[in-house]
C-alpha cells in the first residue's frame, strides 16, 4: 500500500514537473514576442515624433508601458508559481517520509498469543521446530526441494549451542533463515512451510521475540572505529541511558567479546585496512548485544574464512555468551570445523543433499551413531568426528559408478534411520492456529527508538565522517579535477576574442558539462549500491532508523565536498583558459549545481539498481541519451514525439546552457573576413539560448534535483529488504486417510 502511494506521488510530481518545464518554454516564447512587439512599438513612436504626431506618440508610449508592465507581472507570477511548486514537492516528500516511518501498520498488530509470548522475551527461550519445508520453482526442473520438511525436527535449549552441519548445497543456511524468520523474499520460492515454537508457542514471526540473525558476511562502514560502530547503534536504541551508562554498557560488551583492545581501530574492509577476520566476526555479534541481548541468536557460518585459532575464539565467545544469565539459545551453521570447535557445540543437526535430516542429537554421540548405523564407512581413529560426519553424508560424483551408487545408498539408509530418532519437542499447536498469516511476503516492522531529528543528526554525522575519512577517494577525486583543469587549460587559450574563439568557447563549455556529469554519476553509482546493502539490513533487520532521515542525510553530506571539488576545478580552468574573469562566481555556481544534479541522478540509479554491476550497466545509456538530447545534436523537429520530453530534462543541456549564457553575455568579438558574430548575444541567439537566463537554468536544475531525490527515496523504500513468512504445514496424511 505504501509503495503504491509513493509511486502515485512520484508520478504526480513528474507530471507536474513536465508541465512546469513546458511552461518555462512557453515563457521564453512569450518573452520573445513581447520583445519583438516592444521593438515595433518603439519604432512607431520614433516615427510619430519625427512627424510631430504628439497624440499618436503618447498612445504608443502608453502601449509600451503597458507591455512592459504585463511582462513584469507575468515574470513575477512565474516565480511565485515555481516557489509554490517547490514547496509542494518538499511537503509531499516530508509527508511521504512521515507516512512511511510512522510506525506499525494496522495489519501488523500483534495477536493475543504473540503478545503473551512477548512478555517472556527477557527470559530464556527454548526453540523447537519441525516440518520446515522450502521448495524452489524452476523452469527446467519444476519444483525442487531445498529443505525436506518430512525429515526436519529439532530443538535448541537455553545455555546450549546447536550446530547445523552438512555438505555444500544441503540447505543449511536456508534452514537457518527459515527458522529465524529472515528468509529473504524470493518469487521463485513456491513453498515455505513449517512450525517454529518459542517456549511451546507457535509463531510465524520469530522477530516478535528478541532474536537476532548474524549473517555470514560482515558489512560495516569501513572508516568507523569499533567503538563508533557500537556507539552509533546505542544512541539510536538506548535513548534513555546517560552518556556514562552507555559508555559502561559498551565497554562491557567489548570486554565480553575480547574487542576492548581494538575499540579505536577502524573496522575496515577489503580495501581499507582494519580488523582481522575473527575480530570482525565478533563485532557482528557485539552489535546485536547493544540493546537487549537476544534470547535466541542465529549465526550463519561464523567461522568460515578464519584459521583454527580465530574460529576457536569466536565459538568460545558464543559458549560464554550462552552460559551467562539469562541464558541464551544459540543456533549456528558450521562448515568444516576443527575437532575442538566441533566439540564445543552441545548438539548437532546433520543435513544431507536435498535438505534431508540425517541426525539430531548430542555431538558426543554422533560418532557412535554413525558407526552403529553404517558399518561400511571408512572410519579411522585419526579422522575427526566432523570430517567423518561430512564424509558419510556427502554424495560421491563418479559418473554413475559404484562409488556414487554406494554413497547414495548410504545416505538413504541414514535418512531413514534419522526419521526414527525420538526428539521430544515442547509444542502447543492449538495456540499457534490463532496466528493469522494473510500474506506470504511480509515487511519487517519498523520500531525506531530515537526520534526523526536524532536519526537525521546521527546519520549525517556518520555520512560526513565516512566522506572525510576516505582519504584515498578524496585524493583520487582531487587529482581528477586537477588533471582535467590542466588538460583543458593546456589546450584551450581564449585570451583573444576573435571569431575562432567562439567555437573554442562552445567546445570547452560542452566538454565541462559532459565531464562533470560523467564524474558525478560514475562516482556515486560505484559506491552507493555497496552502502545500500548495509543500510537495507540496518533498516529491515535491526530497525535502527527510517529511510527518510538516512537518505536526506546522505544527500546533504555529499554537497560540501562536491562544492570544494567544483571550486578546485573552476579556479584552474579560469586561470589557464582565459574565460571572463568577472563571471567567475556565476561559473562556479553553475558548475557546482550541475555536479549536484549529476550526483542526484547517480543516487537515483544506485537506489534503483540491485547492485553496482547493474548500476554501471545503466550508466553508458544514460550518458549517451544526455549527449544526444543536449539541444545541439538533434533538432526538436526531428525528435520522435515520444522522446520530446528528454531534451527538457537533459543534464548536459541545462549545464551547457548555463555555462554558455554566463560566458557569452556581454562579450564582444572582433569581426572576421566574412563578418561573423559581433556580440555574445548573437551567439546565444544562434543556438536558441538568448531568451534563457541563468535563473531559469538554476530553477530547472533545482527541480531535477528535487525529483531525483524524491525518486531515489521512493526506489530505496520500494527495494527495502523483505522476508518470507512461515506458513503452517498442510496435514497431507490426514487428508489421504479421509
């Protein structure tokens, strides 16, 4: 419903914007006719004066005064209309932000059963699950089972660690995400069924409880330190704590996870040096403990990519966390653990290919279980239990040979034996039937602790910190501006105002408009999709803040740096090329505004695209279209009717026109052999820019910025992360008996 409202709002703004731009062109036409009429009236007045016609002269002067007054009134009305429109756009934007972030929908209200369960979130939670069934619809193979619900049955107790193990492709991560209630929405997932019980109460939404899912990949803002990362979340979630209490709380978390000695170290990533892999994994756990420690903690391969020592540290931290009061229930997917790491877990759930459960029980008994139910396995005392487990449940690919057939037979026997394992679950199926599930795809609820102003302030501080600390990116962008300025200055020399300098000025200004747009868009679409992957998780999973304050802070934080880069470029170009020195301020303003427009367009592409690869693929067509419809390469008469709106929003066109008007207004040229242009106004008239002013260009560019920001916000809201809802399984056996 909200996405539909945002789409309608965006459509309304685009329609009104097109009418405003069209009114701008109409205004230019009216201005031209008024000037022509004014010139005709002045000529008639001069003739009447020469003939001594006093009465006729007075009449013409009156008409001239009336025309000038009407022109002034029309111009003032246009300005008022534009200001009113901008106010409406901003009001609509703020209204959309408030609507999207106002809280939980009426459809998201908790049921009495869930409300009762919420009262126990501060206590230990026993997790039980059964019949988890996930299927994928494919064109080639039809419906493919990812997790077989007929075999899935298990539980996790407070104070204990449950490991989910199996070969690659066995559905371990899917099972974990389904149990945690954070299985990403996918239209190809045709069925997500099963029962998940928290303290015996079935719920289709585990997020009603104090649970947390820690993903495999650690995505943080790389230039923030460990303490700043935790402090940012604490200020958003723990608004009632004092600064001293908050600091003590964060220090306790850092010491608990052995991160206190690196609290002032930047988090880092693949390009920025920072924490080690194990420290980054422990930071993933730490951010989940900032608010109330979760009663149930789900982890997706927390030891992957770590050496045995770091993996041991991570698992031991989890073990200590589970034992602390109140005790925590921890479920983790583990891939190829060492013997020491494996023995740290209390229970293990083993999956074979096709998401079929083979074993559930204590880790200390799994070795004897495999020896008792499969005597032909090559069991060696030197082979670790985890290694033996994976060998027994993995399929051997031997092109249909005897080894492959033997492995398939072994897996089938283990699956059959696994169904006979007695696993007592704490369940209350009757209570779970009262929980309605009206939509298979659910949005995460947005429960923000800090108010909108606090969210915006903290997000703006974080965005500015990321921009200022990215020294490598700053140096690269400064070098780019300096190099471009030197290249333009070394080639174009406009000290003389001969006829050849007209073409040189037009070429230079056109290149400036194209280059500024390219760098403005390209720089944004490379970085923003990566940041978006972090932000969507903070909004959807952690519910830290709303989309509106984030996007507003992101857009504003880029403006000062863009202004500095534009100033560096403009100073170099003006010093070396010989453009009109008296117009430097206007030139700098147009270049800065043009760069901000390009950055806003890049934000829109980055918000619309699912990743940076798609955004970069959209970049070349956008540039080509802006160049074609820049007002010079294709006449409006030859433009297809369905594309005649493109020149009105061409970034290059408005940037070039603003620069050309600034440079050519008031310029005088030396006459050539064949005449040529005498003034800059004649050049502007030749290219159809005489009736356009710098104020007109600024207004249109401001309008484009507003529309791009609103469209970016709508795209970011619409692409927010969504999760599947667990449906109650259909009792097939009972229907067959009937």
